[in-house]
C-alpha cells in the first residue's frame, strides 16, 4: 500500500518525515495542516499495512460493537488530498542523523529536513517459559484482534494475563465472543493504577457475575504447550487450560530506533516542551516520549503534545506542560472512571458516597478546596464535570457539601444547605427507600419521643438497613429538635454510621465475604477504613466464615501480625505455650538455649504460668520459633485477641486438698481452645478446690472443682477494673465442664464487640442472658459448642511453625541494608 | 547503590497497605510504606511520640497508626495528625520501572 506522489519539480519546501502512522503521528500532521497546510512536504512511514485508525477503539472491534471501517480516522483519500506520501507496511529500520535520512526494512531511503518519531509503545511480554508459543499474543494492533477473533471462532478457553485497562477490555471482548475467560492479575485488586481498592472490588464482582474468572494476586510461572499454547501455570501450581493467551501486562515506549540513532533516551525518547529531542532536527511525540520525567500510555496527553509540536513546527511555539489524565473502562454496562491523584495523603480530604443497592461508589479527593482526584464506579455521569473542575483547579469550597451528588445537585439551583433541602421536602417524600419511610413518619416518630438516630432506627426503621439515608435522618432530627438531639448510637469508628452490633448483624444477614464488601455495602465514608475498624471487620469476618475467610494480615495489630509482643524499644517478646502451666526438661533446655543463642536480655515467669523471653529482634523471630518448635513447643498466643493461658493448680494428683484433677482438665481445655481468635484476650483457670489457688474467679472462664463436680464461673477480670466472676452453673462431669466452656467461648466470639472483654460484655447483656443461652438451653449450647469445634478445626495450625518454614518472611527481613561508610569508601 | 538514589528493591516486595524496612548501618531504620492505591512513601521508622516502629503499624488511607499508642502519622509529611503534635523525617521516594528508589542524602539525614 504505497501512495508515492513524485516530488513535484521545484518543490523546495522542507521535507517532514514521520515515523509512525498511528494516532500520534497522524494527529501531529493534522495539527500541522490546520496551522499551515503548505509549509512542509510530508511523508509518513507506518509499520502496519493499513491507513490510520483509532487504536483505542480496538476493544469495541473485538467485542463486536464496531468494525474496522468504523474506527478508521483517515482513509486513503485524506493522504491523497493533502499530498501526503504514505509508506505503509514497510517500517523504518534505521535513522542516519548525519546524512538526515531514514532507511526502511525494504531498503528505501528517504531524506528529511525535520524528522518526527511517533513510534508509540510496545507491549511488555513477561519473560516466562513458553512466551513465544503460537497462540500467545499481545493486544496492540489490528493483527492481534484478528488473531483473537480467529481463536474465538474455534471456542475454548482463553487466559488474559493482566487485569489493567487493556487486559479487562480484551477479556470482555473474548467473553462476548463466547470464550471461557480467566484473567490473571498479579496485584490484589484490578486496575490498581486507576482505581482504589473499593472500586476495584466492585469491578471484580461485576466481571465475575458476567462469567469471567478473575484471579488476583496470581503470578504466572510459565505458559505450557507442545507446539502451541495449551495452558498457563501459576507459581502456586494452579494450571489453567487455554488455547489463547493474551498478554496485557503493560506497555513500554518504543525507543529502539531513537536509541540506535544516538538520541537521548530515558524511559522514553527525551523531549523538551516543544517535543524536540536532543537533535534539533528530530522531534518525537506520543507514547514513545518522556517529557519532564513522565511517560504517558493514554490518549489524552497525545492531543496536547501534538498541539505544542505543531505550534513549534510553524514557529509559534507555545510549549507542552504535561497532562493530567483520566481513564474510562470501555466495557459496556460497567461504568468506571478515574482521574488525577487518588492516593490521598496530607491535607487531602475524601468525600465518599456509596449506594450499595445501585452498586455505586463515588470518591472525590479534595485538597486546599480543590479537586485533586476522583474515582467513580457505577455512576460516571459526573466524571467529566469532576475532571473539568480538577483541570481548571477551581475552588470548590462553596460546592463542598453537595459536590459528591454531582453537577445537577451541586450547581443546579438546589438548596446549598442540606438542612434547608430536607426542610423543603413534603411530608410524603420518601426518606428511607429500604423501609419505605416518609418524612412525615419520621417527624411523627420524633414527636413521639424518638430523639436519637438509634431510637428512630428502632421505631420507624428509618436508616436501619443500608444506612445511606443516615445523613437525611440526622438532618431531620436536627431540624425538628434543634439542640435536643441525643447523640446517636456509638459507631464503630468515624468511618461508619453503624455500631458494632449493626455491622456484625449485616455481615451475617448479607453473607458478606470481605472487608471491601462490608465497606461498600455499609457505606463506609473512607476508602480503606482505619486502624479501629479494619481489625474489627477482619475479626467479624473470620468469626462468621471459619475456614473460608482469608485473614487480612494488614488489618491485624502488629502483635498478631508478628506473632509476638512488640516492646517499647521495637524488639519482641516470645512466649511459648506451656499446656496448663506444665513443662519438662526438654522445653526448659530449648528455652535456655534460645536465650543464650539470641542474647535475650531477660526471661520472666509470667502470671499465666509460663516463660516470657524478652528482647528478640524482628529478624530473629523465625529462627527462635524454629528452635522452640523443634522442642515441641508452639505459640502461646500471648500477643493475641485469643486464648492466652489456662492457669491450673496441682489438684488431686498432688495436693492434699485437691478434689479433682485440675491440672489434667486445664491441659485438656487448653488443647481444645488454643489458637482461637476472639474479640479480646481470653484467660481460663482451673482450681482443684475452693481455696482457688489458680485464681479462677478473676478469669474470663474459671472452673472451681468441688467434691461433687465443677463450678463454672464467667466474666472475671483482674485488670484495671477488678471484677469477680458470676457463677454460671455447676456440672457433674469433666466432659460437661469442657462442653460448657466451648459453648461459652463461642457465644462470646459471636456476640461480644471487638475489643470487649467478657467482663464488660456480661455487664452489658446480663449474666441471666448468658445462663439462658448456655445453662438453660441444651440444644443451643450444643450448637454453640459444635460451631466452636468446627472453627477450631481450622485454627489450630501453629503460626510459628508456618513462619519458621518461611511463610510471610517479608514481615521479618528488611527489604535492603545500606552501609554509608562502604559506599563512600 | 550509587548516585543520589538508593535502589532498595521491587515495589512488589512491599505488601499493599503494609511496610518494609531498610536497615542503615549505624542509624535508625527507614520504613517504606505502600498504600492501598500503590503509592510508596519512606519515613524514619520512629514515631515522634515514643519512638514506636511505624513500619509495624496499620496503614490506612495516607497515614500509618503507630503500634505503641495509635498516633496517626501522615506518610507524605511525617506529621502527626489530629490532636497530636510531632513530626518524623521523610525520605523522598521515586519509582522507576518497578524499582523503589529512595533519596540517599535524606536517608542518611533521617537515619542519623
């Protein structure tokens, strides 16, 4: 495909040669023609045997929504009409800057006065075995689309490596074309460069609902196949069959030609504000350039660059100043938008709106009264408005309260005062959509004495379900009562309007499965919670989904993440479990050896009848644990919101007063209940007689043995507020004592609030309630016990053993070491 | 490790909403954080309050909660947030082709 008008005799115009017939190269020529159509004689070289088309519309072509002809920007007539020579399908292979010529692979040489490099970018191919097998392709040009369409015709399985913009669009297209698609993404959330965690989670849900399999945190080990691709193997051993593999993990500026020609190249071809490279006769534009340290992989910056380039070519320089970019995912029916900087940080305020029933998540990031970023999911209608405000750096302080509701609310003549807006509503206006509560009903409830949010939720149910109308209800309260509003229920933290009990109830009722899901469905006002709510949510989910929920380590307090207690100097203390307070020479030797080997400065006998080794460095923890494991010891969970110790006295085996085998029972109970995560720490003791040497009546669960059986005590505490236990009941056998203990622990696990010890919990719910659930309800007790033992079947893996074997070693080892002296030497 | 920037490893080596440390011989560690959005920050690994190891705290939004007394420290400025007052030195970070680079001069100053 060549249009080679002969150079007209006497055409003395400068010759502009463009390498690249893509979006940047052609747009630059269009901009130039718009300014001065006669100034340059133009020749364009393109690697593909095609006219100029809109590359970003390849996804709709793949999806069957458009044809190739629909996405052509400039057809052959355009080249002819503007006297442009197009050399398509014969790429430029070399630039000779001294001679000012370019030479194609086919051997054609053309001289230039000005050269424009617009080579775009190359897909990044991850260097795994099998990457060159037939059937492994990138998603970059029309040929790739043709390959995908041919594969889709044959049907079968496709794997897309990369859950970014391009990968998801490829997956969507292949899925629509009938292939069974699996997306493999290295990062924990999709499109992490454009979307925050919450929006990424929503996107994953939506794509999975459409039948795609999305594997996040999945690392490709190799592509397998004999003569052609047959599947993808992950580093965790998972094998996914595939007759087509699309690599869409990223792009790299295409700089080989420029580098070979000796131009200055960093991550891209380096250009100044006028898109001029280190050689004044050579310009560059588009994805192949690096401007002010930035490279761009989106289309919008290219338009800005081309304008500046053309201004420079006609000697009316303006200068490019970099671009702020926005992203939209082209997957029909899924609306995703992001723009600017959404990483938060100092002085940034997040305004978050979540509407669970509509699947909407909107987040606008404001700094110094100006929008700096936006992430929208589900409702992107206002994306362009936010982006406009962002680019213009407009002061949004006047719009602040209504900004998140979008342009029509914020600037469309609506009342700027939310309270006034509520006042203006008619009595039959619906306030709470979930429960169908009108303004009139809310106001009449308030008149009848419901003077707090909690009271309203309890009576007319306004805002009691999804909570998205909480603000409206609060405004109604304020409007009706003025200063008489009683403060609402204590919320979990500032991230939510819900209390602990509400959140827990909804997690179970709506079968929620992850922290981002809870935050979305319950309208969290922060993107990823805080150090109060994250550990609580992690626990509630862990408790609700034993064996199923994947613990989020980053939502754990340091001690639980490190499986040791942090001390004020940053070292850790280590407490191995000593069952019922019993030990033996082998364990004692192992502890003594650890103390010497790791120079632990102190060993102390704890109040819980075991030994605490102090001053262990973070890096040494796995080695310490390995040594202790070797002597048969496991973690004592002295650091956890979990079972700490079972303290015992010597009991009937040795003591002249002992009535039962308290030591043996203590060991059995500790074996049953160790490893269980709880709302707070939990201590047990078993005393062999009413002299109570094990101090069982200040423990969370205490057993006092008597001649006729076992007294069971609950809710004791020896801390700041000393509280003696309440007597739960008396049982006759050791087995009953254990069964009641298991049931009590499970009731506490399921119903106490995170960080609530048993003592305040029992004071809150009353000991009679606990008696009714445990002592007076045999079926309920048995069900609780069974749930506890089921949960325990997943929790009794020694975390130390896992770490000692190398699990999560990044928690322990420094990322790098740096010795300044060596460096300066 | 030469030039004005220290190459300390791959971005992926830092857990999302987590942190790793860089040991500096003869000085305090540098804590390197990665937020949910993938931004990377570096601070001296000491809380301005009682010198708690910030690298061991819970990262949320653009802040970390110190594990000792739950002070919230801004990752971008090192300033204590809310009612608390204090500041821990920050170290400029840049990401190049997936590698994390921290400013050498600031590292030495922060670790000293």
